[in-house]
C-alpha cells in the first residue's frame, strides 16, 4: 500500500515503525467508591512516582552536560519528597478521586508555589513542572516514553508531529527514516532531518493512526511516499535500491578535495548550514567552504534555562577555530514561529510565523540579545566570523540591531575583551519587503543571505508547516524568482559585498541551474548535500545557465519553469540527476 506525502528528501530507508505519541489524551475524573479502591490508587501512585524518579536517575547518570544532570537531579528530589506524595495521597483520600486527577492538581499547585519563590533557579523550574506532570501521567496511562537510545534495529519514526527536540535529544543511531502527518519540507524538523541525512516524508494524513509499531515500511524521501505491507521480493528490491544510492553517494567523495567551480571554472562558494556542535566533524569531513548559516536557536531549544554567554562563546569558538579562516556566518537567535523555548515568553499566537519572532523578539529584549552578540563577538577573535540578523523586514530594524551590537562591543571593550572590531554584518532576505528594496539595504550591510524557506512562505502566503496548501509552495513561482533576481542584482556591482542563499532552495538540483544563471555567489546547504551540490555545480556552464535564467524570467507559471528546468537538468547532470 502506497501513501503519498511531501518529499523532505535525504534518500531511502527501510525499517520497523516506532510510533511516537507525545499527546496526553483528555481523561475524565474517576470517582472511587470503596476504601480498597482508594488504597489501590495510592499504591499505584507511589509506584508511578518511584518509576519516574528512577527514569530521572538514569537520565542523570547518562547525561553528558552538567546542566542536564543538575535538572534531572532536581526532578528526582522533587518527586521523592514525602510532602509531594503525601499531598497527592491526601487528595485521593479526601476527594475520592483517581491518581491522575491528584497528580494534575498537586503538580499545578507546585508550579504556582515555585513561580512565587524568590530564587531565580527555582522560579525557572516552575516552567518545567508541566513536563514532569506529563511524564507522570504518561506513566500512569502506560504510554511509552520517547527513548530512542533503547532502539537496536533500523527504525522509522512515525508521528502526528515530531518536535525538533525529539531529534536533538536522542541517540539517532538506528533512526533510518521519519514519517509525520504535519510539517512541510521547510519546517525546522525537516531541516534538522536533512542535516542529519535522515530520509523523511511529511504530510501523510492520519498515518500515525494507520500504522502499528513494528510494521516494516519503506520511506522514499526523494519522491515523497511510503509503502507498507511489503512482500519479501519488494523488500529485497528496496534493499538493492538503497545499496545503489549509497554507491552514488560514495562516488561523490572525490568532490571533497575539488574546488567549488562551475564547468567553465567560475568560482562559487558552497558552504554548509549548521546547528550544533555535534555536527562539526561531519561538516569538516565534507570540506565545505565555510558555514553560511549557523542556526544558533538549536542551542537554545531543548533546555529549560537559556544558555550562558560562555557556553555559546565556547561553541562558536570551536567552530571558528576548526574552520581555520573559512567564513562562519552566525545567525542571531531565530526563535518563535515553529521554534519555542520554555523560558522565552512568547504568548500563544494565531499566526506565529507572522508574529513575535527572531529579530523582533531580540530587539525588544536587549539584554538577552546582547548575551548572544557578545558571545559571537568574542568568538570573532578566533576566526572569520560574521553576524547575520534573521527576519529583517525594514531598514529601521537593521539600525536598531546595529545599535545594540555597538553596545555589546562597548561592553567587551570596557573589559578589554578582544574581538574583531570590523566584524562583517549581514541580513537574511526572507521577508518580501527586504527583497523588494534590496538595492536600498545593501548599502547598510556587508552581505545578504536569501532565506527562501521563509521568503517563499511569505511571498506566496503559504504556511510552511501546513500540508493542505503545500502544493502552492514552490521554488519555481515566478514571483519568488523575481524577488531572488532583485536581491542578487542589488549586490552585483558592490565589490566587497556578496549574496548567498541558505534556504532549502539552494540545494534543489533544478533551482541550482537558475541560481547559477542569476549570479548567486554562495550556496549554503545542509552538510549531507554539500558534495552533491558541488558536483552538480561542476557540471553547469555559467553562460548556458545565464541563457536558461533569461528564458525562465519570461515564463509565467511555476509548472512551465519546473518543466523547462527539468529538461535542461537531464542533459546537464546526466546520471547525477
Ligand atoms: C530560511 O528561512 O530560508 C532560512 C534559512 O531560515 P530558517 O529555515 O531557519 O527559518
Ligand atoms: Mg527563516
């Protein structure tokens, strides 16, 4: 049986289904009528709390970071306090209610208590109580925990929605594929999956309810479908296909030591998008020309307190040093949208992608913003570090951000902490208003990086997470192409400035031909795509690409653009397409 979804890419996979369920079902309160039932409920409660405490203890022992150890220890102590269990037992006895009702009630009180104490650390913990409560309820309901470290065979994660934190916090050795009901190909979890090179298909309705744990399924991330109920012959054919794909991948290894050049030897940069320290070795392995987008927000997610300036600085410094003079473009925090942190107070919004996001939040929270800026500035002493502001929509925001940057520089100067005083500052072009006036903005910055993931969603008014309208989200929309051309043209005669692209479009084989033709200078792509993009670009003649781009600028529909590019790609790329 075949189910179609959105292709997120990253290849093919075969494995056993593991359904991830993070939702807590709504539960009606049960009234207990006998003393025996009340005692049994109390006994069950004790066992649940004991089990969850034990889970925290194992997490504490396994955690590598001190902060995580400290947190697990805190939860363990919280749960083993006699007063907590005592109060829950009292609620069960007095109200004759079930354990889940008691847990919910008492944990809510605990949350309120902690939020009022005069101790910043404990106050902060009040926000995690919900997580601990959910863990207790899941245990009470027998819902299994998401613990990927216990996997021991090839697995396909299947969920209604997978949060980025599931992929950040777990050992993914056996995770070979991801299938989800929600999330478009440019959702942040899709980007993470690409960075990690995990074949994925999103947007298959009801799939987490249709499949069962341990079903064997085939995920084709390249074409956007999955297959179930496979016969032995089908499984064998799929395994052959996967092996072939692996061989093609290996044939790209020769590109590692080659320079990034078009067929006619035009110089370009192929940089990588990065998000966390653990990726650094992978990035160095593919020998990219630098990092065109460091998504710093991944360092802020999946934790309950903000990272410190020193923590950020040390990570940025490691990247800067290891890149050994190659550029490292560090994007300031792009939080909001589909990326939420418990300690960043962004209210529920109807349209989070149009809301309090990225630079908007940072400009309003100056001291918080300065922590990140100082960390970047300090790292600039150790390599070719550049700063990039996300979600800029007007010149005023650039002025304001630069004012705060000047204050961060002054903070460091007053303490004699070294940094590169001439650090280059650029912006992402991901809001149409900036692409339209790119010629005005370029004088105020050192570079542009086109963020097509957002630029397209804002231009064609399609939520990048919404599978129902994902058919309208297209790299080849003529309106989008004009905005990209306008941005590239604005930088053309500015000698010391450059324009790159760090959205997923930069790795799209068809779009690459157009982008080379339009004169894009830097392609920043996921680590798993660097060698492939380098190979594809080495097959393109820049003059031919220019002619193709000129022809495309006259085409009126996305379909015409795609069909035309597809015919050219077949000839230009041959077996690599
Ligand atoms: C983009 O919008 O294209 C981009 C690279 O930023 P992000 O995907 O992190 O929003
Ligand atoms: Mg973006």
